[in-house]
C-alpha cells in the first residue's frame, strides 16, 4: 500500500466511524442551514411565487411590520448582511423578515414587478405600506431604519 492510499484509508475509516457515531453530521441542516428555519422564528424563507404574493398581501392587508430581504447565494454583501439581519430579528421579534432568494426558480414574475436591480435590497413595511428601502449592505442605515420604524 502506498503512503497516500494508507492516509486515504485512515481518513475514510475515521469519517465512517464519525458518521456512525454522529449521523446528523451530514444532515441538510448542517450542510445547507439557509434552506431551513434554523434562525429566529420571525425570519421566513420565501420559496415560491405564491408564498411571496400571499406574504406581501398579508403584510399589506393586516398592516403588519415586515421586511422583505432580497438576497442571493452568490452575493458577498448579502452574506455579510445575513448575520446582522438575524440579530435584528431577535431584537425586534414583532417584525417578520421575509428572506427572498432572487434566483429562486418560480419567483421571476413576482420579482420583475418590483424592479429590483441590486442585491441585497431590503423593503421595510409599516402599517401595510412600504416606508423605506435599503440597497446594498449598509448596516448602519439598516439599524437606523429599524430603530426608527419598529422600536
């Protein structure tokens, strides 16, 4: 056996034992945390055009405080902003954040009506109406708007 083969066998053996001892190690939650609601319960991932339309209608009809956070997997500034959104969601539990992946299949028609040109983009709703917008990862502006609208 060559040295590289022995090392590979050792790695595979260790990995197999580890996975047998901890089967959740390679679960969808650990590999793809953004796909599941592992964050604050007031952050909702939008996965369909119907869900997006229903959520927007509910926010408008019931005059709910909400944020629509338009993001993308490939977007570096979005990845920087996501933890801040999570922290603010905990600070303002009465505000629902709808996380919308702009590249999600089936959302094109609904999103084209919004005329989005950049990610991240955040739309803030208060009393059923869009009251503010942040384009880009402007953390201080995000915090200021949330403090002003939702305190």
